């Protein structure tokens, strides 16, 4: 036996194996020396030689580089009894063996890894458009069109809070105007669907009725027409007061100065002895509306009359007075004005009781207007 040195490791071989290997090596060196050429290169792997996998070459482009991520494995046959690699007899030399091992490693790695072309990439817009987004249903413009055509004022009128603010603002402005100029009240609140004629031209009566109806209806036209009654100058009792108010309405309609269907309010003052030696002054208010067949009546609050003034009225009335059945020939205001010149006969109630006749008439007229409004259609409300 003999020792054979090697670059990698020392190994003991038989003499026959050494002789055989030396003959093979000598034959290989002799064949390569005579031709002066190297052994042919090993074939390329199938995934490189395929036409579809070869990259296209363009003029002026750099040559393709070999991928570095392809694993290269070398098949080495290990001896069952030794730790180092062994070469079987007839195997090629180290150069050819390494090339063959490299080609076999590439083929084996190609069998495990399959290179595929990357898929098409989507742009951000295409990716976002592919996302399903739940959208709200669109509102039909044709449904909103009628409301939109009404404009801003319809929205203001339909808003309760805005309506209340506008109403209070309007009331405040009107109050300021009427305070500075009381004559503007009739101008501001005149109009509407309600028109009332009063059977008198006295501002105490007409003004009280106008204020009452404009307060209840918002807007109302109220004016006076002179009319007379066939009762005494100072009616006495409820019957005389009601009869005098009715006669004023009849005389005004017979004069043909107003339309037949015109609503009329008539007022007639009278005195009455409610308790023994306790006399009071009241006013009867009657409203007639022929169109809606409304006939209402009410009375103002009573104002007490001192007994001495009643005695003077009785003394100044003649016994043969033709209208003695309905009252006296002298009014309470005349007697009080004679006794107290500083108190006028037109508004003696203010000097005696502290409440003017206009105020008492206005309260009674408000009650009359409210009852009238309750019986009218809603279209008459301003």
C-alpha cells in the first residue's frame, strides 16, 4: 500500500486502485494534450434555454446578468466507509466533474423553483375605484322643487320661532309708533275682512269699538254713522237700554246710507236701580250681522251714581214728559256738570268712579268682538 497526497485530505487507497487511477489520468492527459482543446461545456439548464424565458436584447442595451438568487448545488457522492469524497474509476477529472456537478445542481434547483412573471400592477385610482362604497340615495329634486320655489319668506312663515319673533317685533314697533302718534293706530290696524259700522259718531264709542275689534281680529275697519232712537234722553231700565240700541240699528238701515248686509254695532247708555236707592249707569251693546245671521248683545260694567244726582234728575223731569215711560228728560252728565263744572258731562264716569266710559265700553266691546269671532268662519281671522 502507498500514500497518496491530496489537497483536501489524506486517504489510504489500495495499490490496484492507485494504478488504475494513474492509467486513467495518463490517458486523459494524453487526449487533451494531442488536441490542445478543453472539454466541451456542459449544456445550460432547461429554464434558461427556453425561448420564452430568454430576455429580449435591444441595440445598445447591456447584456443580461446571471441571477444571483438561483441556488447552485453540487452533488457529491460520499463513501460509505470514509468521510471525504471519492471518485469512481472512469470519472472525469476535477474540471469536468465540477462543471457536470454545477449543471446538475442548476437542473435540480430548477425543478424545485419555478420563475413566474409578475402580475399587472394597478394604479392607486384603479385600486380605489374597485372598493365598494355605500352611497346615500340621491334626493329627487322634483319633490323639493315646489318648496324651493316658494322662497325664503315661505320658510320664515312656516317657522314657529321666527313667526313669534316677527310678531313680537311688529307689536313692539306698532306700540312705539302709536305711543308717539296715537292717530296712527287706525292707519296701522285698519283693513282686513272685518268691517263694522257704529251707530254713533262720538269718538268715545267709535274709538272703543275700533280698539276692541282690532285687538281681537288683528285688523278691522271700524267707522261711525249717526243714528237716533225714540227713547227718552236718559233711558231707565234694561228694557229701555236694549230698545234704544235696537232702534238705532233700524233707523240706520232705513236711511239706506249703508249696505243691507253691513254688520252694525249699536251702543245705548241707561241707568237702573239695582238695589233700593242704589243707582248705576250701564251701556247696552248689540251686534247684528245679517249675512252670517249673528245677533249678539252684552252690557258694560256698572258705574255707581250718587243718590243726590238721581233726585235732581227726577225733579227736573216734567210729569207730562211724553217719554216718561222710558226715562228722564235730563241726563246724569248734565246734572253732574251743573253741580261740578270741572267735570264734563261727556265723561263724568272718570270724575266720579276713576274709570272712563271709553275703558268700560272697550272691555264690553272686546267681549262682543270675541263672541263674534267665535261664530265667524276662520277665513275672517287676520
